[in-house]
């Protein structure tokens, strides 16, 4: 149906005996079951730009600077829990997002476990896209707060995944509040005729200002 889209993520989950990386998918619209072809890629040879053992307290949106946002590359996060959990224990969310700190934009790793879980010890790695990875599309975007803005990447294709890079474009005085881009993804969407891969970004709802950013989408096909 027109407007249908698929959201997806991979996060660790404890099954009562061991931690497994689990693919989560959802078709949010009220529609019948959708047949899909799924492929999951592992960035085994990609450069590692952050690696550390972390203690993740319940419900805390913990942050760690990875590197300046001006440096090229998108990111993939790997979380390896170091101790057993309870059945169903998982991560609530994990991403690398641009944040303004001490007059510089930085890419910051943010990881959170549910508030009902016990503190989790985990080894966390952040991979950067290789410099030879092809660029599918690039955009300059103006993002008002709360607007889940979309940009076409192309027809949904078998055997191709995407990694998105967001670099804020700094306009205005240094002491001005900056737009906070808190959500971004590439997802398949149906326009009534074809399935298309769409890059979507959003500035935190309720944030006082919009954000301007350069968006680069890398294609992974092996």
C-alpha cells in the first residue's frame, strides 16, 4: 500500500544461555504480511575508530566522542556483552550522531539499555566505512525540528545495503544553539508503484532551531 515502509535494526539479545545478534524488522502500517528478501552484512575488514569496554547503566543515554564530524565516513556499531543477562535482555538503541561541543561538531557514540535491566558490561566497537566504498547519493539538507524528512536513494535493490553519514553545516555565531540531528536511517518505502530506498533524517522534536547538514549515503554490496 502507498506509504508502507520497513524499519529494521540489529541488536544483541540474551536468550537465557547466550547473547545473539538479532535482526528486528517491523512494518508499522496496518497492512497484510509482506514478503521480503533479507541479507545482513558484516563489516569485518572495515577500519575501527573506537573500541572500549563500557559499563552501561539502566536507562542512561551514555555518550562517547568518536572523532570530529568533519572527517569522512559513516559508522556501524558492534556491541559484545561480556557477562550473562536475563532472558530477553537487549539494547534499547545505539547510534553515532553529530553533537556540538566546545565550538566543534563531533561524532558521538550513544548507547542505551532499557531502564528495567541490570547494568551491562560490554565491549563496544565502532567501524568506519572504507574510503573506497561507493557513494550512492549526496544531499544538502535543511531540517526543521520534528520533520522526518526523506531523500530518494534509488530503487530498492537485492544485495545492496546502505550506511548514512551526516555532517552538520555550521551557519551563524559560535554561541548560537545548533540543530540537533537525533535520528537518521535508510529504509525501503512504497510509493504506490515501486519500492524505493529512502534516506530519512530528523532534528530532535521540540528543539529550538533547524539544522543544515550534508548527507552522504554509501552503498555496501558485498
